[in-house]
C-alpha cells in the first residue's frame, strides 16, 4: 500500500506527555515528507497555540484547527477554509 497523506493529531499522538516532540518523531515526519507523503496536522487547538509546535517540527504545512472548523496555511496565515456555526445556533 502506498500512503499519500499522513494526518496527525497533536495531543496524545505527535506530542509526548511533557508537550514536546521527540527526535524520533521529527525524523519520521521528515522521512515521510522526503518520500512525497503529504503531512497535515489536525487538532482541536487554536491556530496560534498550534504554531509553536509546528515550528518545533519544522513543518510548513496546512493545519486543521478548532476541531475541523478552520484550515490555515502556516506560511501565510491565510484561511484556506472555514466552517463556522451560524449565529442562530450559537
């Protein structure tokens, strides 16, 4: 099977219990990227609290934040997609 996309959560997946990223994880992600696998981070966190973690990983990839409601480009901070609740439901 050939993988084309690797979508990963942060808490409990990429991050260790102390909130850091292990060297082995960092190397595995870079190897996946070199092999042409697209890496996407998906998290319930806010965009601005996710950026420092992506910097640790040296990842410049789209990130899905706010539990899937927002997709941002980490290079430009441009919103690529959003799916906000209508005001009537809030």
